């Protein structure tokens, strides 16, 4: 489950490599700082199917998106 997350930029389509949730968050934030400095990080989180050992992938994706929204909101 360590490489189950990939983040996509909402501005240019750039995506991070598959990795842990924290690796993906750090990578997409670095991408936004270097490529889109005046834009609040956005985009989407992809969750690799079959890596959770069963159902629940949709809930984890929703949770990941919620975490990103909370991170963005806490920085303002």
C-alpha cells in the first residue's frame, strides 16, 4: 500500500509517480511552487486499484481529497 497514491496537477496535467500519500502531497506541492507559484494547489488524487486488499478504494480517495482540501485551507 506504500505506492498506492498518485497526484495530478489541476493546471497542466503533470502527475507524480506512484508513492505514499505523504510523498505524493510533498511532490505536488513542490510542483505547484515551481510551476504555478501564484495558484493554490489543486488537482486530484488517484488511488491504485487492488492495492487496498479489497473494497473501500472510493472512501480512501474521498478521504485523500478531503485531506488535501484541509491542508490547503489551513495554509490560508
